[in-house]
C-alpha cells in the first residue's frame, strides 16, 4: 500500500519535472549577446550598400555599418528587421553631426560654428517634415533629391529670372557657407532666410554666441560672394528677384528693352528737332539781316537821289 503511494508520488514529481523541462525548452531563446561582426560580414548580403559606402566620406572617416546599425551578430545569423537597428530620424545622425545641446546652435563671431548639421536642421522649416535621409543617401552621402521634388511651384516661379539666367541654384542662397570649421567653412542647413534688414545670424545669450535659427540677407545675398559690393538696404529691396516675386522675368525684361529702345529713339528725335530749331533760328536771323540790309540799301539810294540829284 505504502509502496503504491510512493510510486504515485514519484510519478507526479517526475511528470512535473518533465513538464517544466519541456516548457523551458519551448520558451528558451538565445541570450541577446549582440556583438560586432565588421563590414566584411555585412557586405555578403548588402553588396550595393557596401559599394556605395566604400566610396563615401563615412568610410574615409571610419564610420562603419555597425556604428549606425548597432552590433550585427544576431542579424548575420538570422537576418531580420527586428534584430538590427534601422533608425532614419535625424537625431540618429547627431552623434557625429551635432554639437552640444540640439536645441541650441553654437556660434562664434558672425558665423555658426562646428559640426552642427542636426542642430541647424531641427531649427529649420524641414524639421518634422523631412529627415536627413530624405535628401541624403545614408550610405553614399550623395544628395538623392533636389529642392524641386517638394518645391515645384518655387521652381516654376524661379524660371526666367535673372538669378536663373546667371546660373544661381537654390542652395547658393538657402545654404550659404555660414558655418565655421576648424579649417574652412561649410554650408548651413538652416534653409529659412529672414529678409528683415536688421536680422542677425548670431546673438549673445549671457556670455556666449548662438545662432538665431535662420539665415540673413547678409549671408544669403552679400557675404555669399555674389553681391559683396552691395549693402543690406539694396538686398532688402530686391531679394524677391530670386523667386520672381519682385524680380524681372524674361518677358518683363524684353518689354523694358523695347521701352529703352523707344526712349533712345525719342532722345535721338529730340536731338534732331533741336538741331532743326537751331537752323531755323539761324535762318531767321539771316533773313532779318538780309531784310535790314535791303532796307538800308534802299534808304541809302533814296538819300543819294535826294541829296545828289537835287
């Protein structure tokens, strides 16, 4: 009797242990011990991205796949979008392309300063609508979209302006080299231009300089190198020439050319009329002198006959 109970108890214990083992085996997963594997492993499956990256500045600077995507050991064993980092937000670029607090834009003197592409981008009109990879291929860093992709209306407005005919591009004004680096300068990513002639690119906060969050006419029109012989007043009156709002389109320029030709013709006609008037005046004087001479001659003849013959 006792032995039967013991066997029953043993059976229950063994069954419980077996269930626990089976459950543990079913729920077991490999520990999340992600390790880096190097780009040589990544290129096996991602040859296109690798080829683009191998010719890029990222490669030259030592920015490899796993710096952006995280360790790839699990992904290389069992490729899945769930076990590799794919972050297309602009903040994912900030470890290399920002300086200090992302809500502030470092500056020095009258220029912005440092690797601040993300700082600027987050202050620009593009923030919340685009990300860095909207325009830049993250592997090759090449620009993959032009401004006209989103700003088609502005492109149409720009056609035929003096700026287009001079070869000016959107980025010449909206991305001037207003960012100071340790060596040289680079293009700003603020995009927006404040057309107030009193606006300034930088200002003081306590004892440090920061960026205002927009470009100014000083940088977009004057300092950029196109109109450095002009002044802010000139720029504030004519800035619209870029988009045609106040600019001279091709049709208007042609009309103005016609008006100028007519004005020149009128000026020439006035000159000829003046010459004719002078000739007429000279003729009138000559006639007056001739008439006086005739009268004088007649008078002398009369005197002669009156005095001599009498």
